[in-house]
C-alpha cells in the first residue's frame, strides 16, 4: 500500500498532465465556430479524466475513476468492475452538462435583456 503522500504526488503529476491535455484540446479547438461544442468537449474531457473514486474498496485514498474502472474491469473483476469507476463519471458528466446548459441559458437571457435596454 502507498502512503497518503504518494497519492498526493501522484495526483499532482496526473493533474499536471491532464492540464496539458486540456490545454492541447483547447488549442486544437480554439477556431471552432460554435463555442458550445468546444466548451462541451473540454468539460466532458475534464470530468472524464479528473473524477476521483477510492482506489481500493477498503481504502480512503482517491484515484482517477477512469483508471480504477479500467483496472477493475480488465483485471480484478471483469463482470462488474467497470461500474465502480464508470458510475461516478456518468453522474458527474450528466450534472456538468445540466449545469452548463443552465449557465448558457442564464447568460443568453442576460445578454438578451441587456440588448433590449
């Protein structure tokens, strides 16, 4: 088992790598005419890569849900292993999509109200 400090340094390196990936994705999509497509892609990629889940069922340390799901689905428990990491990812993706749509509607209404004044 790893100590808490090992998980901290692992997360620090992992988040740095994900930040570089998200920046690269933004750079590639920066000229996309429809900003919503760019925003949705980056939000969903960030949620997919950064959702945490406990590394082991009996351990309180967190690990990226994507890797936990991949490991448990392929190696540890092929029948139901993917569900432990995939369920939080799907839930957070749904929540983030709903929040993004709500925020876009609020901003649209504010802009519409400002243009009338």
